[in-house]
C-alpha cells in the first residue's frame, strides 16, 4: 500500500496544508522511507523509536544542520500521527524522541525607505515595467506568498472595491490594497495585460513575456534584478516583502489577529514572530538613539 500517497492526500484534502508544507513534509518522509528500506532493510510499518533515533544521528553525521534534523523529525512525527489515526500502526514511534531545539532566526525585513526604493525601480515606460510595478506593489500591499501571487487570476481582483481574493491552504481570504497598488494594478490590466497574453482564454493575472502564467523562478529573477538596481545591501526574496508587510503593519498599530488573517496563518504562533521582530527593532533603535543607552 502507498502510505505516503495516502498521507499526501490527507495533507492536501483533509488538513488543507499549503503547497510548500506538503512538499516539505513529503520530501522528509520519502527520505526517511528510503533510509528505512535501503539502509535498515525494513518497512515503514515496522519502524521503532530506536530506528528513528538512529536516523536522526545519521542525518547529523551527514552534515545536516540542527534545524534540518528538527524539521525532519517533525515531518516524520506528523506522518506517523496520520498512520496512527488511520489505524495502520498501533503507536507513534516518535512520541518520546526529542532533538535539540534550534534558535529560530527572525526574518529579515526592509525599512520603509528601502521598500520605497525597491518599489520605485520598475519604470512604467514599457510593458515589463508596468507589469513588474504592479507585482511588487501588490506583494507589499497584501503580504501574500509568491505562490499565491503567481496563482492569482484576473477574476480574483476587484479594482473598484480595492481588494484581491486569495486562496492559500484551501481557504479563501479577502485582502485590501492601498491606493498606489490599486493604480499600478489597474494600469497593468488596462494597458499591458491585453497585449501580453498569448491567448484570450488566459486566466492568469500575471504573465511572462511569452504570454503565459508567471513562474516562481521568473518572479525570483525579477525581484533579484530590482534589488541590484536599487543597490539595497540585503538579500531580498519574495518572502522579504511579506515579512516587511507584516512587521510594518504591526509597528503602526495593527492587531495581531488581523495580520494573521491577512497572511493566512492557521496558527497565531506563526504570526507572533513579527511581534518579536518589532520588539527587537525597537530595542535596536533605543540602543542607538537614546543618549543614556
């Protein structure tokens, strides 16, 4: 029986996990399965605590970081939690296994000035400039994931009401946009997209220069290009604007629960990291600027 396939179906259709979560969990479980079958000459239903502990040690000897080992253990624990609830195993072999906790790195964010500088890079003198401007403005305006950005369809945008409809983790959420983002998106839809799309049946909101839906890799290259032209000395990724969106809202008094809803976090603990980030930034400003600090 394909237990990993059943687990994948559970993650996608029962838990409505995000695409990135499903990919990460399945990768870890498949690597563990390969170890169990290839190294231990056993099978997934016969795994014991000793086998899992041995696998954690093996990963460490392979040079994997504590964070990677910890994530792998969490993935395997989730997998066996599913097998236990479905009645395929009688106990979870992970229940008494622990690895050293790793200090979670706080995400890097841009300052307000750096955001303005980055958003000013695309020049609306050609179709690419209009499109790139709309993508960057929309990303910072809504804090959506890059996977959600490139998955947007034209029908997900309501220009007159000033919001987008975004789906992530199997759930829809409505996110407002600020006026500059609305204008950039309106300009792109009216002046550029009709001339970019390869087919009138294309539903994608953002397309590449071949007229087809933008890919993750394509957008990654775009944001890296504008980081270089802006000469910002930070490693900017699509997620950097998402982190900056959340942190800047929090700095300006937004409610943590509202930010959680806009980001699409199922657990408030994922959102609370931004509170730590803002606190750290305030402490840094205090230490630099207070005459007695």
